[in-house]
C-alpha cells in the first residue's frame, strides 16, 4: 500500500487509545463515525473544545 493511500485511511482514536498500534476506522460500522462529516465524533468533539478554549483565552 502506498504512503499516499495510507494517509487517506482514517484511524480510530477510540480503538487506538493506549496501544502502540493504530486501528483503522471502520467508518459506517462504528457508532462514533459521522457520515455527514466523514470523520469520527471524537475528532469533532476535540476540535470544538479546542476552538472554545482558544476563544476563551482571547478574552
């Protein structure tokens, strides 16, 4: 598998947490996968939290 293809395959943050190896996202078969954004809900939650923290720091 080429490096470019590997970069496009999303990893599951929930299954990969705490282990040395990354687990591939199973997409539609995962309860955390959001098909509308084609990403994991954990990423969306983390991204929103980072934006909220940055907005509070700017005040």
